[in-house]
C-alpha cells in the first residue's frame, strides 16, 4: 500500500507538471501562432500591394502603347490622304486624333512616379506639335495639294515622330525597370517574411502539434499558389492580347497591299496602252506625264511587294537547316547579273555553313548587295566585297562592304526601320523596306545585323547568323 500511495503521488505530481507544461506550450503556441499570423497578414498585404503596383505599371505600359498606336494611325491616315487624295483616309485619321488625348489622359492618371510624370509632361508639347503638323498638312492638301506634298517631303514630321518614339521608349524602359525593382524588393520581403513565419510555425509545431501547423501551412501555400496562378494568368492574357494585335496588324498590311495592287496595275496598264495607241499624237510634255504615271505605278507596285514580303516574314514558319553561305552568295550574284554590269564584286572564300533558311537568306543578302550597288557617287562604278568573319558568341558574321556615299552615325539605326529613307526618289530609287527585311530575317534566324559607316567613306553592313553545328552534308 505505501508503495502504491507513493506511485499515486508521483503520478499526480507528474500530471500537474504536464498540465503546467501544456499550459506553457499552449500559451507559447498561441503567441507564436499570433506572431506567425501577423507576419502572414503582412505578407499577403505586401503581395496585394505588389499586385496593385504591377497592375498600375501594366496600365502605364498599355497606355503608352495606346498613345503611340493612335499617333501611328493618325499618321497613316494622313499619309494615305496626302498621297492618294481620297477623303476615306480622313476617317481613321480623325478617329485616331479623337482618341489620342483620351488615351493620354488615362496614361497620365496611371502615372504615380515623379520622374515618369516629368517625361510625360515633356512629351505633351511634342505630341501637340505632331498633331498640329498632321492637321496642317491635311489642311494644305485640301487647299493646296502641291504645297502639302512639299511639306511631307521635309523631315519635320519624321523628327517629331522619332522624338515621340524615343520619349515613349524611355518611358516604357523606365516603367519596366521600376517593375523589376519593385518585384525584386517584394520578393526579398516575401522571402524574409516567409522565413520568419516558417520559424514561428516550427516552434508552434513543437508545442501545438503537426496537425494545426500543417493545416495552416497548407492554407497559406494554397493562397500563394492561387496568387501566383492569377499573376501568371494575367501575363498570359496580356501576351495573348499582344499576339492578337500583331496578327491584326499583319492581316491589315496584307489586305491593304492586295487591295492597292489592282488599281495600281490598272493605272500602269492604261498608261502603257495610251502610250502605245496615242503616243505618236502626244506632245513631249504629255509623254513625260505618261512616263511619270507609269513610273509611279511601278514604284507603288514594288512598295506593295515589299510590304507583303516584310509581313510574310513575320508570320511564316521558318524551318532551320544547313545553308552554305557560298551557295547563298552565288545565288544572289546570279539573280543580280544585270545590275552587276560594270561593277567589281569580290567574294572572299571559303565561307562556312550556317543554321538558317536558304530562301530568306538569299532575300536578305540580295537586299544588302542591292544597297551596295545603288548608293554610290554618280559616275563611279560600284565596288563591293563580301566576306565572313567570326562574330560574337560563336556566330558567323557576314559582311557586305562598299565604297559608296556612306551613312551618318545618327541615321544608322533609322535605316533598318520600315519606310525610312534618307534620300529622295530623284536621287536613289527604292521603297525603304529592304533593310527592314534584312533585320527581320536576321532576328527570325536567331541573329542580328548592323552597319559601320561614315559619310563619304562607304558602308560595311554585317549580319550575325548561328553557325551550323549539326552533321555536315554528305
């Protein structure tokens, strides 16, 4: 009996000790869970703040793109009206002008960063000047068509548009930088908060048990997964919207090009028929008019072909395979046999094989060779050198070098944009799309292109292409 009583006393003391430990553990568990709960609430609040900041940044990016697209639409309608004189082109022009300030106001409301607000305030007078220039040329076209065309030939509108593009480019680059900085800061805070919450959870697990902590963590993880899923869904939706917009632009370019081809060829055909049937009865001035009509129709037909070619490169599937550059150069020289009369073209062999597509490479190299043959001082025969060197990152660099008129440094990026011309058609023929096609081919094949030039010292165009690393042809 005494032994039993002793054991019973020890049991009660142990029970009391366990009860005290349980109370301490419960208090510690409650405190740790409270701390963990506060940290998790802060974490979720910061995630919500990051989401709002991300959405605001996306609104800024979308707003900037909307204003630039409105200006491009207005300029497209203005150019169409100036060149063709059809009042139908004024409708998209006026619609775009009406949208610009509404989109600009929405962008202005989305900006919350002082430096971005300053950039936007600086862009406002430039946009006003661009709209004034467009309105001026449209009014001139209505009142005095020849004066309007003279205004279009100046660089005023192009300079304003370049300033707007550069301004919005800096605006978008800064917005992306701010987004990256905010995302990095939020990631750091999230990691720190998560580590603290995890530590509290581990301590609470030791006192309160695996079940409660596991349930809390599963709930928090589910919230984080849902949050990430929503963010990923937003990115996918915006990506799909951009792809849809690009598809619509390409479809629009192809439709316009096809619709313009028939009347242009009809103009050329009727001019040729009139020359054939009544050429002997026409005076010298009338024949000159016919020649100008035929030349304009031919240039327009070439421009349509270039637009279709440029648009086609954006959407066609390009299967990469082994392409020897020597065969590409030989094909280009064979196609350009008529233009090469009197020219000295030197091809430095051997040339390696690249990973590419023979058809588009022939088109790109042909455009580079055509530029080298065309842009030379009057009376001097063209001299062209085609060679290969090692490019950066193991790429193959193809050079097409000439001794022509050269290009000023401030224009060396512009010439790769569609429809950018540095000279009038009276000096050098062309549509301004050839080098844009070269850039698009290089990018589609995983490379890039550029030029090294100075006025009066010729030009050295280059194109980097991936070296072929597969099996050699048998």
